[in-house]
C-alpha cells in the first residue's frame, strides 16, 4: 500500500494556469453542427494530441494546450473534412466560426442530424443509441436487449451475440455482480428510458478481463451535461396480465471543482409466466404444466462524487446498490402414465410458494491522472457485497389418475441464504510510444462465497431439519492478471495488439453430514489471452477490419456445488465440482461502406463447451446439472444498415445469419447442427407538431439454446408513439409490445434416454405508457464515465 501511495503522489501533477483554444462549427447554411469530431494533431506525423466534440450549439474548446504548431481537423458525416494549421502561442485563441462544406458525392445519401444516429458502427464496437428509439417506452433493459443489433435472447433469458453465448454485462463500464435470476430481476427493474446507449463489444482488447466468450455488452445510463444542475423524472405503467409500475429520478450537480450525481429507480407489480415440460423417460410420460405469478419490488440507487484536484487529476467515489424482494407462486400439475396409454396412472400436484430478498452493494474509490502528452494513470479499489435469502415451501401431493383420491404426499421446505464478497485492485497506465499508444496494467481479485442449503421435512405441521439433505458450500477464488496492449496508426492503417495473462486459484469445500468424494476441489491454472486487430481505411467510404481474441468462460459459483437441491418430488438440481472452464477463439472480418453499411463474417471455436443438461435418475426422477458436453463451432454473417428514406422516414436493419455446430465429447450428448437467422428492423416516422411513430420488430428462426434445446422460431412486432410538450421539456410515450404474441418459445432436447418437449413464455403482450420531464439547465457537462475494478468474477453470481 505504501508503494501505491508513493506512486500516486509521484504522478500527481502541479496545478498550472492554462489558456484555451476554442471555436464554433457551422454548415454553409450557417446552421450549427453538433457532435462533430474535433482533433488537434501533430503536423509532422499526424499523431493525436487532443480530441473533443462540438456541443449542441456547435461550440468546442480545448484546455491545457501547450504552445506550438498543430493541425486542427474537424470531421462529421455528410461534410468534407476540414483541416487548418494553427500556430498556438500559449494565449487563449478563439477561431470564431468555422464553416463545413457539404460532401460533393452522393448527396442523397448524406444525412445531417442534430442528434446521434440510432445505431453507430465503430471500429471496435456497435453502439445502439437507445435514447433515439421511442419504442423503449415502458420496457426494461432486459426487454430492450432483444432489440440491440446482433443480440438474441433464448428461452431462459440467456443472451446470444453473433451466435455465441457467454456475454459479460457491464453497467456504465462496470461489470455487473449479478447473474441468472438476480441479473434478470435487476435488468427488468432498470428502465429503458434511463439508458442512453447499449455498446456491443464482440472483440474486447487485452485491457478487459478475458471472461466472456461472446464479448461485452455495456449498458450506458443517461448522464447530464456543463456547470449547473439538471435532471430527469420518469414515471410509467405497463399492463400485461397485471399492471406494473416504474419510476425514476436522476440528477447531476456540477461545480468547477466537483460533480455530484445520482439515480434512483424502481419497479413493482405482478407478472406471469408459464412452463410446460413433456418428459419421456424409461417408458413413462410426465406432462408437467406450471403457471407462475411473480410479485416483485426492485429498487436501484446510485450516488457518486468526482473531485477535480486539478485539470489533470480527479478523485472519485461511487456507491451503488440494488435491492429486491418478491414472491413467486407456482401452480404445477403433472399427469403421469405409460407411453402409449391414454389413462393416467397418477397426477402430481405441486403448488409451491417462495419468498426472496436480496441486496447488492458496491463501493468504488478511483484516482485518474491524464495530461496533454498522452500519459494517463488510473487506480481502482472496489468492494462488493451480495446477500440473498430465499425461503420456499414445496408440497407434493399424488392423486390417482382421476384425481379423486390422495395416494400420498410429501411436503418440504428449503432455506437457502447466499453471501458473496468481492475485493479488487486494478491499475492501468498509458503513454505514447514510437508514434503509438502503449497501455499496461494489472488486476488482483479475491472472491469468497458462502452458500447454505437447509432442507426441512414437514411432518404433522412441524418443519424438521433433514441433516442428510442439508449442506454448506464455501468457495474461494483468486484471479490475478497482468496485461500489455499497443496501438499504432500510420497513414491508412491502425494496428492494435495485446496480451493478457491470468492466474486462477480456487478452492471449494462442501460441508455436510454425509460423505461425499467431491467434498473438496482445488485448482490452480494460468492462461494466456492474446488479442489484436488491424484496420485499413482504403478511402473515405471504405474501411476494412480484422480482429482476433481468445476468451474464457468460468463456471458460475453455484454450478460447482456438488450437493442435490430438490426442485420437486421428481426433479432436483446438482452442481458439478469438476466442471472445466470453456475457452473461445474468435476471429472477425468486417467492412464498413459510407459510414453506414457494415458487413462482417466471424468464426468462433469454443472448446469444452458446458451446457445445462437434464439427466435421468432411475425410472421416474431426473436432475439438472452442468457438464462439459461438446466443442462448439460458430460461423456468423452480419449486416447492419441505417438508411434515411425520406426526411421524415428513417429505417434501420440488422441481420445475422449463423451456423452452430456442436461436436459431442460426451457419449450421452447428441451432436447438433443448426442454421439460424436473426433479424431486427425499425421504421421511425417524424410527423409535424413534435410527433413521432416507431414500428419495429425482431425475428429469430429455429436455433439451439445452451447446446441442448432445439427451439422453434419466435419474434415480436412493436408499435410506439411519442409527443413532446412545453419546449421539449415533457415527453409522453405510448407503446404496444409483442402485438402478435409471438415471443413464447417451443423446443425439444434429448440427453441419453431422456427426451423433453418444452414450451414457455410470459405476459409479453403489453401496453405501456410513460412520461418524462427534464428539469434544470439544458447543457450540463457529463458526469465522468469510468469503469471500476469489479470485473468478470462479479458476473458469475446466480
């Protein structure tokens, strides 16, 4: 720690008096040009010195510019590039008005907008600007992901990107600590109207954690913009089978020396779900049909403060929390009869109720140093705490075939508290080197989990602890990593290459009254993760890129627990302590034409792919577990194209066609090969009097979920309206989601001699209404965006 403090003190800059270089960018028609890219470059080798963008009024300003000669360059879609040599003497200079000339070629293809395009395809990522889609009304972040380019949601809420599973979810550059049902609950409580953009990074550099076969999805929350105070208040209602309510407020208070910002949002109300599983096992047919009602209350809180010690140094403190409580009522009925018979032997009725509370609190302390010569130094210290407590009552009542007589019953209950703590320390350093940019850093992460499973038998109205069915599973893991990355630009080429080294040490201990040969599992392994990319700007309209990365997907903590978790009388869940990580090698070639049409082809090979499988246990019981079952090969072809048909009509199209080939390395796993087409299309119509209409939809042809379920096609058609009032301060939106009710899924799976024909869905056909009011000043400089050190180890909590 002394070395760390000394290093920070050494790098703290002296506060110096600075002058500015500023100007205003206009079109030939003397209209302001917002969001234009403005850069100061070295006139000798064109290397970047500083960069910024114009604000809504077309203004730009550079601070802390050293005296010297520079090449000022301004670029914006639809305009010819502007270049001018500037001799800066060290005194403040205002270049006044700078006029951009409209590009002479293909003027019918040029679109000049005062707002960001809905989709931006950049060299290293695809950006889905959610604030420009009115169909986000009344929807959550979870539902919004279905509309993101190249993203497909499977029947369990899993996320598939360009045909690959294993994506990492970031919130404002910080990886979520949640996964599974807890992550879904959080994303459902996060309102789409609080989101500014979704970034899809399929080939992360070595600076990022190596976890996540499919890359990263970063959800960027709205921030406010310059000195002063402003914010947004939102309220809405969504009506499916029940009404669900949501509201949020965010604020930003920025002064010259500090910035205080925060957000609060909630979601509460009921929703419904159904799951049908027709299982054939050992000549017997089990037709389980379950209807569920979820009653959830979710609250999210975020509070941060940045202190600007100087123009180069910033200290930050950030605390955020997610708090959930809810109830789930499951009504399940399972007729049982031999295959070929039309009369039931018996019927299992299992109507259960569970209550769950959870809290997830994270704190981050950050120091950031950056100067005008390309040096930057960043330190993050994070602490995260996750707690969950779930109580479930599971009655199992067997009736005769006609359901007139009770044959037997077995009533059980479970209490399953979970506690997880995470500590991380991360350092990053960057500097210019050999006309390029060198980056290096390290990360230390420690994770401790404590999972308790108490199983009770209900006898004569009393709950008796069953010590043979109860256990405690403790899992500790340390992941230590170092990385180096280099980025070099010359003429029309841009080369990026990096290497990340990660060492993982883990120890799992099962404490129970019964003997278990898997009671302790210890691992220690080191992996190399190279990454790189090469882009070529052939001419202003054609850009080519090729990228490569190697990734790892570690098992979720709960999936390693070897104990049996009873679901009902016939089913239980069992972890696999010998589950191996899966590794992915990803290669992608892309081409962008005219800054709009992007086509790509990618190849991914995943070794030791692990999937959730259902395994037969005797003649009537089965259990769900996770196993390394196959090697997975994915070839994906993608197209992304935004097009302005008329001044009042914008269209966006995203298409991905991919082949998934699962090559079995388990004798019980049946090899699967599937061709899939996923499509998203959106039409936006701008009408007089601040009225907009949006018609959108997505479609996914038959696909493979988790390597085991072969599912049929599904999709959604959506319609939304928007109207603004009071000088755009108040926005009202009305949306109709899944109009044709085509989101529910159907699929089949087979593992060994067990076969399941399943279907499921929720009350996805909805009507949503929402209003948003913006208060305060219209222009506030954005709160500092920074990611913290809680990385891939957070994303593996269920």
